[in-house]
C-alpha cells in the first residue's frame, strides 16, 4: 500500500504503523497534563482507546471547569500537541512536524486560479426558515422560535439571537465580507443561505465534478458570487495536500473585505482528523497574516458540554414527571436504561452526548475546532461556534444505529432537524455573531453554551446514551423508511 502524503499521522511503535488511536491518546493526555495530571496519566495509559475514549473526552470538559485559565490551557496545550505530533509528508518522502511545515516547509506547488459564478436573482433581505414544507418569516418564525424554547429544543439565547436577525434584515447584506467555506459541499454548511442573501462565497472542497456542478448551479440561481479554486481545468482543492496553495489563493483576494473562515469540512474515519488539522493550520496562518479574520464552526450536539443551571432544572422537572413506562424501564434494567440526565442542583451541569459509534476520531476532530475557538477568543479574535441540532444528514443516516436512534428520538423529547432547516438556522446565527459579536464571557464553557440549538438533548429527562438503545429499537422501523 502506498504511503499517504500531505497531513498524516506520525509513525508510532516498532511496527511502523500510523495510528490515529496513538495520536488521539497522546493529544488528549497532553491537553490534560497541566490541568489534570491524573487524567493525563489515565489517558496515556488507556489500552482500549476506541472503547473507552468517551471517559477521557468528558474529563477534558470537567478539568476545564476548575477555572477559565484551566479551560484555556487545555485548549492551547491540545492544539500545541496536535501541531507537534502530526506530520506533513512531502512528495519526496521527507516528513516535517505540522508546526514547522506550514507554510514555510511545505511547497505550495502550482498556484490556484479562480473561476467565478455570479447569480442574477435579487438578494433576499428577509430571514426565512424552511420548516416542514413551509418557509417561516416574521411573526411565524418568531412563534416557532418561542415554541422550540418552550419545548427545550433550543436555548433561549438562540431564539434571542435569531430574533435579532429577523429584526435587523440589513444584517443579511454581507457585501463587506468575504466568507470562505472549507467543505463547501457539506449539507450543514451556509453556502445556500449566503448565496440567497447575495453574499460573496469563496468555496473550497475536493476536486470532484459533482460537487462543483451542484454549487455552480446553485450560485447561478441566487444573488451571490461564488469563487472556485481551479488548477488546470479542474475545480477544487484537497486541503490534505494543497493547504499552502489554498492559503496563497485566499490571501490573493486582497484586504478590501474582511475574511470569514468557516470550517465545515468532513471526512469519514481517521481522515476527518487529518482534514480538520489541515483546516486548523490554514486558520492559524490566516490569523497571522490577517488578524481581523473571523472564524466559524458548527459544534456537534453529540459531544460533552457544560450547560447552564436552567437546562439542568428543565431536565430534572422532566425526570420527576416521567411516565410509568420510563420508571419501569429503569427498574427492569437495574438502572442502566433511562438514567437521570443531571444530578439535582448541578450548576453547571455536564451533558454527555458522545456516541460510541461515531468513534474517537470524530470526537477529536470536533474538539480541535472547539479548542481553536477558545484560543482565538482568548486572543481577542471573532469566533462563531454554535452547537447545531441533530440533523438527518447523509453521513449520519449511513450509520444504521444512529439512523434508527434519530428516527426514535422524538419519543424522548428530541427534535431531529432536516438539513435545510439546520443549515439556514445556523447561517442566521453566523450572521448574528458577525454583526453582534460578544466579548469573551467569564468562562469558555459559557461561550460554547451560548445560542445553542441542540435539538433538545440538553433538556431531556434522560442521559442520552442511556436512552440511545431504546430510541434505536423504537425507531428502527421508521429508519428503514
């Protein structure tokens, strides 16, 4: 088998393998070392990483609650470890640490040209949200936001933020910004909404014709402008190999508009970590060249977060009022099923929505983004990182267990969104964060909890993993259809 190139995992052990588990174990241990030495030792001595990684990712959050400085130290130490440990394998076989390779030691190769598609439709200047066959606007949209808050589907701060966008339609005019979307073809990305609103989108995704055919058709239909990287006659760029060329291409657009760099790239398995690391190296470089660059991420709902006392109390009220079926299932399973989501009075609470089936590579990739958001905020930068709702994306529905669990989630008070609703809602929150940026809150966990659109998992009665099996069993028939 040919050796991988570009951003790669380091060789670990005597067998010469490139192990994503070894890399994840080491990075988590390094992130914990200063804040939680015992947790660091537990992570680096973990012998069943793919099974037990959930405990260590939860510990990263718990250790950060000691103080704001502890949370920021975990973020910076985790990122530092990642950049020192990951490698860039050059075409000649030479390997460099990612920290030293980007951008000086990694040749950019043939520069990228630009193809531009300009739409002819008038820009939309009113926020509308597709939802269950309708487009909600104005008062109808505000009523739906209130209904979601009442049901515990989104946090009140999320409804307030989207409401501000409804009340300030001029915010949708993004002519002063240039929004770079890494992973432009992603279902959860903002490209569709940004083009609808007349924005300027700089799209980066793999050189696959189907992606670019769809994006070009989309751009021609709406009001915005889409800039596409081109090498020869082929659109697209692979960030694993072309990150320096992409950096040069982006900086070539000039400083006439503020850059917004959105990381929405996804890949299956261990490649996801490599892609997110390449995106992060690009982010770090652009922040060094253009310090006013804003960063944008979507945080996954299937992770561990600290949550406010109001969410804890909402969930505990639901637990106290649970049905006879819920009480019986807990009793018959000797407490393994349908466990309480939070202990009474927790402030903050810890919501643990990690799903073992998604694996440690997905958890690490998403945690890298949270770490970069924390580090950038601490340095005074603008960041939009918002917890997105559970969504029926193609990548989720390929996993039979997750597809079944999503089909049964409504029985436990969780609303699973369709992609058009999710990506429009999250694009509106991005606009809010760019037009109304908040200074760093007193602790990084509060920044992560702000404006969360988690779909209900933070406020349901039961700890998510204790209900996952039942939701999957009850939803299996629905998932098949």
